[in-house]
C-alpha cells in the first residue's frame, strides 16, 4: 500500500489499531468493502495500513471530524463493525486526531 496523498493541514486522521483472533473467513472481503465505502464517502482523503496476524494499524485521513462520524454510522459499516467484534478482533482501539502539520521527503 502506498502512502496517502494528503492535502495541506489541517485534516483529520482516524487511527484504527487491532489485535486479531486468527479468524480470517470473510475478513479480506469485509476489509475491501470498508475501503470501497470509504473511497466513495465525501471527505475521504486516503489510507495507510500495516500489520500482521498479531497487530494491525490503519490510518485513514478525512477532511473533518464530521465526515469521520458520518462514515462510522453508515449501515453497511455498522454491520461489518459488529462482525469484527464477534469474529476478527480480540481488541481494537479507534483514535481520531486533527493533523496540524506534516512533512517528509521523497527519494
């Protein structure tokens, strides 16, 4: 996965970290569905993710806190959240932060 191409700050980051149960049936499909829903949702700026079977972290970027809240409440997203709690995750944590500055370089 490539780095997200975010605009100049400020913008918001929704940071989802999770530990997994090891149950993988349906996980890849649900992850793809969430990504497609996000890409279609107004205010979505991009996503970066990394992890293994133990710990995964996904950071999605949004233009406002309101768009993050609206995405969380989508009916299909709520169904997948429920499946995640019941099957895929031992634990998870969602953190939302306002990005005030960013910087970096490309080779």
